[in-house]
């Protein structure tokens, strides 16, 4: 098969250029070429791009091979440069090679032309591959740095958000609906929720989010999120929902689906500043075992250049302060974590459609068990041992549990928790413990407690986790986990859920 070759010939002699063309076509190259004689012509040709190689004479009336090499290098064009000259001494040839030429040939002896070109093209391909690998390594290192940054600040940041959101909820629950201060607290809560959303995106993107995937009906999850999604869109946007028939079972952490939909809906809303139509659909492909989530809009759409970068971390088309550039990167990361795929189709001025395919779980798979206490609230009278080193979070957690009827034993460290448990003679139903505390090394707290209290259950809570925790089995599959920031409602719900599992 002919091999495509696009050659830029720096040559003042049409006859010599024709000789090179003849040799290349005889070697079965599908040749495209252009002949230039001056620096200006060469610059214009290189600016148009698309060249595979430069074949240059050494001496031209107003130009030279070394000058042509300098032009290529100054423009940052990484393609092979071979000098083909009528007369060139060994010293001159060595000097050209040291300057960056890839080879030199004598016009009267072109038997080496094709092998020299093939070798130079092979070397260029290796350089491109090496640069690509280096770029991928640099990208991976940058993402690792982002992950480390997210992990280092998320725990403390989420402790702060837990206190802000939690005390807001406690205050709102005790306040009359028409209290003048209520609107101020609602604004504080909304700001805290936005901050929590940014933290979740960072954790999801850096793969430090604690996930608890369960079998869910996709349609049911969407129905549960719809009220929140409707609040995200403005009045001049028509939100249309068309969900497939029953059987859209998938395995996912419910918070992940929330993140996917919020990011896609917010992007669609921002793409329709003058209004439009937003659609959310689900379909089932029983043959291929897939469930598809489709989110489309009639907004501004994207050109090919934007589409090529849309999943790139920190890339955004929004103005300063209006986007982090992590939304779609997070969506893509979540979808891949769930074993799915994501595609988009978009036309500038006509809108965008995202299609997310996820593996379908058989209808017979166990659905998440609804806790029996849901109808009767989340209170109780059991004893909870609370181990949390952050004073504000510990205070919030204790007040929330006590107001729901629980007896709370609190400790600010692992050692203190062990001591409190030793001095308490009645049953302890559950340990509610932060994952990471200053003295949490060594034997896990729950293992120490179970030496004397084998029936005690555990709920871990944290603003982040890392591989070391998972590898030590602290967050093994089936362990109850409460992601910070949490609200008093989410806290008491989780405690009641774990306690009811014990009773069943």
C-alpha cells in the first residue's frame, strides 16, 4: 500500500526537486510536496502545517540549509530535517547534525534517501509518543496534586461545613415559620450547601470520596431528585422528563447520581440564558444489558474545539467565578467508576445531548432495604458512644442525638472513648466515630470495644478517606458510613437505620 508522505522541499532547482520526487514516488510514497526557495516562503508553508518532513538543499542563492533549519526550530515545528546537497564536506555535515539536522545526503548518491527518510520518520514517531507519554505523566501528576490538596483540606473543611449546616438546621427546626430571622439562616444554609457541593466535586474528581454503591432503580432515584432539579432551572426553561418502563436497575451510590444530574442540569441551564427545553430521559436495552440516561438541551451548543476539551479538568467556557471546570470531569469520572460510558452530541446554536450508559442489574437483584423506623421518625432511646476530635462537630452531633432521645457518651480521642466505655456499665448500642483522629493508629477503636462488647455496631463518619484506610479494612464493604458534611436529619436517620438492622 502507498505510504502517505507530505514533504516540504527547500530547493531552488526544479530539476533537483523533480529528482527527489521521482525517487520518493518510485519507493511507493503517496507524495504531496511543495517547493520553497526563501525563508519567507518556508515560514508560510510551515504555518499552514501538515508536513511530515523537510528536505533541504545546503546552498541556495538567498537562503541556506542551516538557515532553513533555524527557521524550523524557531517556529517549534518538530518534524525531521534532512539536508540533500550537491557538495558537502564531512566537517560541514557534522556541524549540521550537531545543529539539529537529522541526516545529510549527497544528491548524486540518493540510494540512502528512502532509508534515511524512513528512519527519520520512525524517530519522529517515537518522539511524539514519548512526548505524549510525558504529557500524560504530567497530567497524572497534576491530578494527583489536586487529589492530595483536596484530601488535605477536605476533612477540616467538611468539619466546618458540618457545624454550619447542622446548627442552621437545628435553629430552623426550632424557629417559627414566619420568624424574621429565618430568611437569613436559609441563606447561610444555601451558601453552606454550595460549598459542600464544591467539596464533593473535588473529592469525587480526586477519587477520595467514600462510595457506598447499592442497587437502585434509576427512575426512582431521578424522581427523588426532581424537586431539587426543578429549583435549579429558571422559569423560562421547560423541563421535560420521560422515564423508561420498570427494570432500570443499576448499582450506584445515590449521591453520585445526584452529582451527575446536578452538573448536567446546571450546564444545560447556563447554556439557555434566554430559555429553552431541557429533557431528562431513561431507556433500557435488555439485549446489551444497559440502562441509558439522556440529558439534552436546546441551548447554545458547542463547536468541535470545545467538545474536544469538554471533559478536561478545569476547562470551562463560563466567565470568571461562574464555573470551576470540574463539573463534567467529575461526571466522566463517576460514570467510569460505575463501569459505564458517556457520549455527547452537540451542534453550535442547536443544543447538546449527553448519553450515559450504565450496566443494568437484573430485576431479581436485592433492592436496598427501607428502614422500618422511617414512618415513625428517627429518634430512639439507645446509647451511642460518640468519638470525634472536632469540638464543634462533637457538640452538634451530641445535641442532635440527645434531642432525638438517645443517650450520648462523648469522647474527643480514641483513648478517651476506650476509657468512657470501660466506666459505662449499661449497653452501648452503636459507636459513632470519626475515621481519622490524632491517636487513631494501631488497633481500631471498634475492635477494642468488641473485646468486651461484641454486639456493638459502628458508624464511621469523615470528610474524606484515603487508600490506607480502605486497605486496613476500616471502611470495608457493608460498614455504615456518614459522609461529612451531614445534617442532624441525616445523622439521626443513619443511626436509626443501623440500629434497626440490628433488630431485624
